[in-house]
C-alpha cells in the first residue's frame, strides 16, 4: 500500500468517527504491524486488535493495559521519550526486550503533547510507515477532540497548583477553583517535589506517575517544570514515605524536597518554595540523603537570604575556621565529619551511616577534633555555635 492510499484509509476512518480504537485498528492494518497509543502516564488508551497474534503481543508487553515498568525505564533512560516528545518527525528505537524496532511519534494538540503513538515491528517496516504514523497521530488528535477525551482531573490540579504557586489567586479563589473542578484534596498536606538526577530527564515522570499514585492514592500529584509535585496527605502519612517512593523509581536516582505542612490551599505556595529550597540546598551542598526536609534546612535557607544583607564570614566561630584550615593542610575530612555528627544530634553511629564510614572511624575522627581543637561536645552552646558556623561557611561558599 503506497502513502496516498494509506493516508486515504486513515482519513476515512477518522470521518467515520468510530472512536479511537477503530482508528488505531485501521492504522495498524494500513501499517501492517501492531500499533498502540498511550498517554503521558504510560496508560494505554488504545491498542490494535486486528488479529489474535496482536492480542498475544499485548498480553506480553502490556499486561493490565499499561507498559511494563522495566521496559518504560529502559526507553526513558535511552532518551527516547525526550526525542519523541520534542521532534516533529518519528523516532526509531531498538531495545533488548523486543526483537524488532519501534517507531514512536508524539500526539500533540496545539502546543500540548498529550501522548504518543507507536508501531511495533513484527513484520518489516515499509518505506512510508513513519510518514503514515504522523498522519495517524494527526487523526488521533482530531478524534480525541471530537470525543472530548482529556485528563480533566490532572489539568484542574495543575491549574490550581500553578495559581497557588504563582500567587495569581487568593485563598478563596483557590477554593472555588478546586470546588468547581471537583478536586478531592487532602485536608492537611505538605508539598513534595521529586526530581531526577544522574542525567535522567523529567520526561519519564508521567510514565511513572501512575505507579506512584497507586502507592500514594490519597495524595494528588502533577508534573510541573520537569518535576513531580505531590500534595502528601498527612492524615495517611506521618512522615515522607521515602522507601516507597524510591521503589516506584526502581534504580533511578531521585531527590525529594519536602516543604512544611499547611491546612489551606493558600499554604501551597510557601510549602512549594520550601521544598524547592531544601532540594536545591541539599544538592548544591553534596548532601547524600534522598530526602531534603525543609525542617532540616530552614536555618540554611535563612542564612542564604540573610547573606544578601550581612557579611556572614564575620560571624563564623573561629574553631570552624581552624578545622577548615586543618582539613586543607592535612587533607583530612574533619569538617564533613563534624557537620554530619551535629546534624545527627550528636549520634555518632547515625552520622557514620550518613557518611558511609565505619563507626570506629567516626569515633576516631571525633576524638581527634576534641584533642586538636578543644571542642566540648557536651556543651549545647558550643555545638550550636559550631553548627551555625558550619552552615554559614557552606552558605557563603554557595553564594560565592
């Protein structure tokens, strides 16, 4: 079948308004291979069922109607999602979990990407299959517009969140927005921001969002600016479920920023700012923990803002300067050791775990600090002064 014939068949299927499934079935018949369409959460919206062979294929690769998580991660880590969603032309991909190739093309309504259509090569691809896939994507947009298929809840939540964060709506206006959109929001929440490290793109978030939603079913979430934003339901979770969140992202390196709790929608803006600030401060400081809780970084945030008006260096405890000079001269790690020890409330074993060193190494370093610099760890005033000095030193370094 040549290009014009294939295009005509797809257009005829569109004009029939038989629904997305019918359109995809016709597209698969034209292309001679299985075709599937999924949204940004990796939820399959339609898959071709032209014959029994296709059904066997879907059972293997899309059990339960959604992409196998390991396969989705492999595609995301290869950068395919980024390429598909940013390109006007189809993208080819080849992976270990399937013997043939895939051709993916984005489905875009105006400037909004709403999903992707993909051909799975079980039979040799034709010369014009990429062009025909683009035609199919255009037809899918028109069919979805006709049928009114949209993720209204996600769009409404993003609207409320954006209005709150940007300060473009009052508390009562936010309540009206949420009520009008029939959003079910937690009575008491805190904002979590989840970001990816290690060069991974935030494009993969929508494909993992549905897994996280099953883990946190009462905590609404949206993707905003390449990060996943979660309103953690504090009636269901006393603390941030870091291990559960990490499990949803498999081996992908993530960072979590957590803001303070709030009772009204107007509190979203400050909690969001705090979560971002905690994440950025922890990341810039090289802090190894996955979670950056604003309660642990509140002083650093204050010092960062105060540093714009004050010369923080003049307030740093002289003992801190002496330990820094010793580290530089002797290539030791006493500053890092001291900071971890004080951050862990003078718990040497917890500090050792944080730094990934043996507890005996931690005790030896602490003994050396006491011996060389006459530091009294039993004195709350001394510990506070040194802890504050270490934070001021770090903030000064980050600001320079």
